[in-house]
C-alpha cells in the first residue's frame, strides 16, 4: 500500500430531531467498541461528551490517534445481532 494511510471507522446512526430519532435510534451505545490503538479510550466515542465547536481542547474526552506512528488504526463497532445503519456520523 505504499504511503497510503487508512483510518477505518464503523459507526452508527445518530438521528436528528424527534421524528428521526424514533426511526433512526442511535445504535452506537449498544455496540461493543474496540480499537487497534488507544483501546482504553474507545468507549469515549459514544459517551455523549463533545468538545465545543471549533475547540481544540477535547478535555481528553475523545478517542484519537497520535499521528502517523499509530497508523493504520481502526475503530470497530460490533453488535450482538445484525443492525441496519442508515447514517454514519464521525
């Protein structure tokens, strides 16, 4: 793959608005989440805590990699039963 760098994210639906929330529930919190790096922080992707828009201060509340030395990296969501994902937000 040469210099190709991949970050693979599998995520779940994050419905917006009350009507969409019923049809598109957030499936992410129901998943087992594993990561190839920073595995201890993988569950933070579904804890509901978000940095302020435009902020570079994540308050250590996110899963992230530390540059190219941790690539390739993966974040995987696994459910106990099959799910249908309509929207991926990351």
